[in-house]
């Protein structure tokens, strides 16, 4: 699942692709797989709650990227912009990326903990199949 975070980073930096559409498809596939594979209701809820935190982290990340982009645009429009002005925007961006990465790592571990080993393998295969 690390590739999803990397793909988001590449698309956000390059402007190529639409990571929001991709993430929604990925999220739908994960939700479907969770509900189909995990039979134990408590573990299913644990997995869905972890997925919900992942979704929230993605939304927060997108908002943070928008703020960083707005910051850079504002600095670009200043005739007397300094490297320090750009550094402030970069610092904000770094915080958003750190938070997104922390959320991704934590929620992925929580999600995986809700599955048995066999269920996790089924989950990975099902999600890969759905999000081709």
C-alpha cells in the first residue's frame, strides 16, 4: 500500500493524473473487500474505522497541499519575494507530508491488524483486482 502514498506524491508534485479519483476508487475497493472478507463484526468495524481515519488523513493532506500551493502562488506574485518566503511555504508543505505519512503508516498497521494473515492476503488480492 506504500505505492498508493508514493503515487499520490508523484501526482501531486507532477500535476499528472488525478489522485483524488484514484484514491476514491482505491477506497471503494478497500471498503468492499473489508465487508466481504472479514466475517467477525468487531474486526470488520476495526478495519472500517481504520479506513475512515485513512480517508480523513487523505482529505487533510489535500487541504494542506492546497494551502501550500496557495502560499507558493502568493509568494510568486511578490516582486520582492525572498528565499525565506519560499522556505515558509516549504516548511508548511513538509508538515503536511509528515502528517500524511504518519497517518498512512499508522492506519495501515491498524487496518492490517484487523485481518488474519489469510484474510489480509485475500484483501490485498481483491483490492489489486478491483483497482487495475
